[in-house]
């Protein structure tokens, strides 16, 4: 690096592309071994010596602090791919780095960067057009195949989780925010199940509250039923103990008034053969819990706001925000509410809801919950896009063999030698991608490549068209952005950590 002043440094001529190539090579080596169902795991160790064993590309992008600027650019783009599409992060990183490395080889052989970039833009345009010609209409079998192909690349035994995911898709119009994923310790991963309703990870806080309710009306509220400190600094002074006692009694009566009004509604419902569940976003004190328990009410306090929204969408009703708003018109409804205890944990199950707008996936077993949660959310995001598009594409090694054949046939029709560079680069990239699959499977690469070219792939794998298009195109355009960098400039003072 050449120093331009005390606070800025820049690379010498030709160093930037060489440094980027070295970074891409190392990044490619890290991610390549994770590709496919038989890819290896990575053991990530954080600052607290906590282990995270994963083969999920987005987890590596998020957990590993890549300090090199080029690596940060590529991994940040990979995280954006996950947020938008839910899948394809590992493939994206591998192809981005591979496109850059193959372009660098051309550059070393004397090809101008501008001609390489022009050729890549022409080639990827033809690839995306050809992808659209390969799409097939979506049906339930193909949708299940897509979900299975994603699961198989992340976990060894995907069948049970596959059934859960397919049930959740059929139960609601897919919105990843409306699918709650809850962890319950104990048991085994195969004991995980789909709940056509909502599971809250807490229960009533009073011993006399019922554990099971049927024909249930639901009151959701953010009214506080406990004494709270004022938000501004304040103080009360009393001239006698009597005044202090009167003040405390007034406060208690003010809070108990709210609980008593809810208890009255519960008694009215009981006469009609109905019961009442109260879900509060805020606290409920001991006295209020006793009042509600005496009325046969099951009350849950400090519920998450997201769960409150899910309840109103599933069961109807509205969130009560004022004392005057506590009335029967604000209530929702469900068939059954039950409190289930598993290995010292209590969860409340809300089932038999009238509106299919939300559901819950209950994960059991002593596993890394965060890993399964990231996987589930990614699959739901990807499948939501597939259902919206109503098309899919034959994927796996077959897809890249078809792309190679298409690019080679197109190559024969191009007369301008400067425009063939991009086609040659993408052919090499897709061949390397197939070889990475085969290497991770432990196959003899040259033999399997020959078989694939003659017989094709036996296993029929289908993928999300939008994921395929975005991975193929974004990997090329991200590589082009890095190729166009002729200098790397470090600006500003470097922060020193004491």
C-alpha cells in the first residue's frame, strides 16, 4: 500500500485485482465444502468459546467477522440474498468468487477488463433468458420436492420436518411473520409438530387458574393490571400514616377495578357455557390474578406483541387499550385452550381458530434451536415466492449441464472474438460448480462428469426459479463490480481497541 497522507493509503497499480483474487480464492475454499446434501459442516467458535456447528451459508456470513473489505462485500450480499429469497447463499458466494477468479485468469492472459465485463453481461443475459424457457408449472408434488431439496442440503433426516413445513403451507397463506417457531426442551427432533393455531411459551401464573378451556372467548389487552412507577420523576409526601394507607388502598382499588370488570364478563360467559382467556401485553399483579382465577379465567401476562397480533388475526376481536373498551364486542374466539407441561416447561396451546392466518411449528429436542429456526424461516420465505410465481425449474447438476450446453452452442454463433470471453468464463464456472457437487459427494470427478454428459442426472431435483435467477445474475454482477475496482483506498484513522 502506498501512503498518500497520514490518514489514507491506496494500492499500487494492479495490486487491487490481485488482492481481490486472493480473497475470492480463500472465500471460495471456505464455502465450497458446504455445498450440497453431502457437504461438510463448519464449527464456528465465538468469543465466549461457544460452538455453532452449521453448514448453512447465511450463518457463516453472519457469524464470521470478515474484516477484509472484499470478503465483507460478498458476504453482505449473501445475507441480502437470504433476506429476500431464503435460500441460495452458499451457491451465490461460490459462484461470485468463481466468476471473479476465472475472469482474473483471462486478465492475466492479456484480456482487457472492459472486454471481460462486456462478455459477461452478454452471457448472463442469454442465461437468464434460457432459464425462463426451462420453467415448468408448479403442483403439490413439485412444491414438496423443492422443500425437500432445501432441507436435504442442511440436515441429514429431513422427512419429519418436511411434513411439518408442508402442513404449515397448507394451513395459512404464507407469511413468514405469521408462522411462529417455538422451542420446547426435551424429547427428540422427530417429536416436533405442527400446531394449527398458536403456542405461547408461558402459562397462567396462579395455581387456581384452569389448565384447559373449551368454547373460549379471548380478550387481548395492553392494559396494565399492576402498580407501575410513573414515567417521570415524582414523589409523594404524607402528613400521617393514615394518608399513606388511604393512598395505597386507592391504588389497589384502581387496579382491582379493571380485574373485576373482566371477571364480570367471565361470569356472564360462564352462564352461556363459554370460558374466557385473557392475554395481556403488560403485567398482572397477585391480587388481580386471584380475582381472575376466582372467576375461572386463564390469564397470561407479558405476551409478545407479535403474538397479540397473531391472536387477533386468527381468533378475531381487537386489542383493548382502555378500561372503557373492556366489553364483549372486543373478544375473539377459539374452540380450545390448554396448558401443557413438558419437562418443567409450560406452554399454552390455542387451537381450533376460525381464521387460518397463522400457525405454529413446535420444535423439540436438545438441538441448536437457532440453526433450525434460520432453516425454517428460509424455507418458508423461499416457498412463499414459489407459490406466488406458480412455476419452478429442474435444478441440481442437470440445470448447470443444460446451461453449459446452451452457452457452448451460443459460442459457436459469435463471430466477434472479444465477446466470447464472458461465455467461456461462465462455462468454466458452471463446470466447476458441478465438480464441487461431485467432490463433496466423494465421487471420481472425471468419471462422473462423463456419465452426466451422456446420461444426465438420475435424481429429479426442482428449485425455486427466483432463487436460481437471482443467484446466477447477482453473482455475475457482484463479480463485475469487483473487477472494475482498479484501486483499494483505506481512508481515515484505524480505530485502536484498548
